[in-house]
C-alpha cells in the first residue's frame, strides 16, 4: 500500500482536545508517526495541508440509506461518495431499509457494497424487533456477529412496555447499545409540526414536546432496571436535555446526539409552509433550540449528526403535511457544526470531538482519532474557505435542504480512508515521489 505524508497542517486530536502543527505519516493504511517521520520512511506521496486542519475522518451517526428498497432516492454508492467528499469516513445507518436490517444477510449486503464503493465505511444498526413491528425480539446476537454496532427500532415506537423491557434486557446481555428515537406511540401521531402558536396558525397537525419527554422518561427508568447502554437519537427539546443531564449525573449509561439543523432552525422557519423545513422530530421553539445548544456546549449532548435523508423533488412538492420529512444534509454537517462551535465559544478540537471521537465511542469503534496505530481515516479541511450552498456546489445529488444560498465557512478538501485518498478537491497541493 502507498506510503503518504501530510505536511504543514494544524493536526487536531479531538479525543485529547489538542491541536499542533505537525506532519502525519501513513503506511499500510495506518498512522505510523505524528511529527518527525520514522527512520527509513519513504513517502511516495505528499499532501501539503498548509492553512488547513487535519482531523480524524468525521463519524456520522445518522445517514438514512435508501438502498435497499428506495434506490430512486439514492444509492449506497451515491451517498458514500457524497459522505467522502464532505470528510465523512464512517457513517451509521438506521435499520429501516426495505428489507429491514433484521437478518445478517441484509447487514452484510450493506457493508459489502460500502466496501466495494471504497468511499466511506457503513456501520449498520440492527432492528430491535423483527420487522420493526414491536412484537418479537430480533436475533441481536447474530446481528452483532454480522457487524451491527447497535440496535434500534428506528421511527417505530414500541408501545408494549413489556416487549421494550425484554428487548433492553436482551440488548444488555449482548453488550449492544440501544439507539432510541424518543417518541410516544400515541401523542402527536400523524403530526408534522411542533405543537405551538405556529402550527395553530398554519392549521397543521402537531406533535407536542411531551411526545419526546415522556418516552425519554420511560427509557431512563428502564435503563435503571436493566443497566443497558442507551443512546438517544436526534433530541429536539430542552426538557429532554435537562432530563438526560440529570440521568448522566446519576451515572446512568446514557448519551445523546442532535442533528445540525436543529441547532439553527425553529418552528418559525416553517412559516409559509416551507416544506424543506418539514423534518422529524419537528423544528421546535427557540427555547428548545437554545437548550440543545447548551447541551452541546456542556457535553450533555456528545455528538452532532447530519440526519441525512435524501428525497426526490416530488417528495417535497405536496402540501406541507403530505410531504416527506427530512433534509439532504451531508454537505452542511461540517460547516454548520464549525459555525455553531464559534457561536458557543467552543474550541475547534471541542466541536470536532462532537463529530469524530465521541460518536466513535458511542458506536464502540476505533475510528474518530489520530494516534499511532489507528486507521488512517482523515479529513483535511480549510476552516476559512467561504462558499455558498447551491445545487452546483453540493456533492449530494438531492437538494432537499433549507440551507440553499446560505454563506458557509469551512469545507473539506481531502479525505483519506484507510490511508487511501478517497476524495481530493481541485487544486490540492501535492506531489508524488
């Protein structure tokens, strides 16, 4: 395998909250030295990262793959390519593909296709219950052996608490983390907007904040009883963040993430029935958004994800309540996170930890760090590069995003996956020996 050196960059080690000016040397797909090259090391290729940040490859906890089952929206090849172009080297996908990821065959199919694309790694989540129906437990031990890094019932709440407790017990016995989309099975069912003055004025069916907090409370009680590790996906309310903070203070093994768009947008952005702002969970109040930001700042929320959900144009052209929720978000994950880090007065290593080392720990994976012996999954980005989000500037081929025409700062210029260049921007300074 080709040896490679990255020189002149600001090397950030998020797990240590440290940044230094040093070189990175790679061989056999792994980092073999930071700083001075080892004696006898012969670099076949050199990348000049002057003025750029050299970071671990980003780890995205929520990329909704449309393959298998909905290839008209996107494919594994198209999404892993878009991920690599945006510095994302590892992505996790929920199990609600068609067929559902509840057999080893489906999990292995996803991983094989990601390996053949050679752009980004896919770490699938397995179904918590068979077919996500909330009735019978899936074979979690088999799914773990097939490479699944956790279990989830995705957007299908389990209304039967006995089934839920048995599922959490089984997951605990398998040593698997349960990824929970906190939503009550009945409150807000059929809703599409946050319950508040905006949804009332627009006449839209609503989803109350209590739909989330009630289910967070239910899971926290069951975590106390079972000891299972639970990760709360895409929190959207300030009250849920407060509940999680208290649970963590008690020592419960619980973590959470937030989607980048929830740190910017609120219910006010759906005014005028802006279907690009139709997401799930819904955009909530400014108080909720501020609570989410505080959770990111103090570490209660340990990861920021894209919650990438590509849609064909027709999916967003119906009346608001009839459109499909979701944002095409791979292109905006890094710049929006860097921006919120500045606004919260967080250092670059701190905010990058929410995109690399901390989501990697949630997944129980060795990625997301820069240290000798670790896989050479690397994102090199220009933190000062200003660019406007347009269909032409996006690497995702679906443009369902409310951030079109936003001026953004910071963009990936080169991605390495296992020591191999998976993406490089035009004009990247490099040479071969």
